[in-house]
C-alpha cells in the first residue's frame, strides 16, 4: 500500500480521508496533536511549515504528497512550499507524485473570457503572486527530479458550511449586473474527489478544478440568499463599491473569468456530483428544511 503524506489537513482533506484511508497509508503534517485524525488511522507528524527545523521527519516519508497548505500571509514568495521541498529532498527516496492545490486567481483578470490551462498566469494580488511562486518552485523541483507535479487551480470552494451567509446577513452589497464579474465555483466534495483522482492519474501540469457553471458574483449571492431565506444583497456601481465593499471581497470582484474544465474531466475521469451551484447549494441552510 502506498504512503500518502497530507500537507494542510483542512476541510477538503478531511472530506477525502475515507477514500485516502482505503487506498493508502496516510500521514499528515500537523502543528498540534489531533486525536480524531489519529483514531481514524492517520499517522500524525508534528511539524510546522514555517519552522523548517521541525520538518526532518518528512524526508523519505511518502510515495505521494497532497499539498493543500496555503502560503504565508505576506511577501511574493511561498516560503512554506520552499521549506517543504527542501525537507522532502533531504531523504534517500523522493515522492513519486505531488498534487498541489493552487488558485484560479493566478490568471488574474481575464475580462470575462473563457480560459483553459494554456492561459498565461497574470497574478494581480499578493496572495496569487505567492501561489504562482509555489507552482513554479514545485514544477522546477519536479523537473529536476523527474517526478510529476499536478497543480489544481481551484476557484471558490463552497459547501453548506462554506457560503457567504454572514456577508448577506450584514447587508454587504454586490455589483450591479452591468458591471459585475464572472466567478467560478467547485463544491468541496467534488474538489476532494478531484484531489483524490489527481493522486492516482493525470499528467504533470495545471488543471482548472472548476464545475461547469458560468455565473456572475451577484447572481451567486442571489442564489445563496434565495436558498437560505435571506434578503438579497443590494446592487451598487463599481464607484460605490470602493466605499461599501470590504477590500478582500472587492479584490475578487475585480477579476472576471470563466474557467474551462475539459482537461480535468477528460484526464482525471471525473463526473461531478454537483455540475453547477444550482445542484450544490442546499435550501434553507441551518433551518432544518
């Protein structure tokens, strides 16, 4: 049975764990003990990507690596990924495959165009710049050692527990339709399946890990509001948005693109459980309906 090392054991990884535990001997890098993971059969490796001196146990520890950890909070470099590959490279045996979870934000603003993985990266936020750095570090390391690195460029990951309910409750506005941007989504369960299949198959390179939908952000907020019994968000102009919408959310609204996912579905052999958000967003979240 192959050994899988999980870096970043958050929501998506935990959704994938039943599949992984059936296929692999699973270990996970964690900063603190986790009794629930340990009782499920996961070997917990204590360490911190921000402290390279704690990562010695990663050397020769895995045949496969699922790297789901985000970069740090500042700068243009993803030092965490650099620390990871240095630790993996210190062993006598290297992994056979690495799957890295990146972001569709690496493409920047595409003015609403439909784009596939041949589109050049053009990151326009610091967080996306750090993601491009991580992709570059991993690809160069993979080429150097002759091992495949698959990059999954994820858009907005959602689930019943991952919806913009607080923004709706606070009355945060969205852009009016004429000035709105296209956004992209993937259900967390589908994304867990994508990571799982990427660990098994697929060629080196990037995959747009998105569902089949095409939707503007205001329409996304309207759908969530309607399904959850909340008032729809007010629509404002871009000029008004500069004063009324939090900068972090506004940065997403400033980028518009429609991801094409043909390579993902063809090469990873995936049939999405939730092809669009209309199938994936439940009704009346948290009300018992």
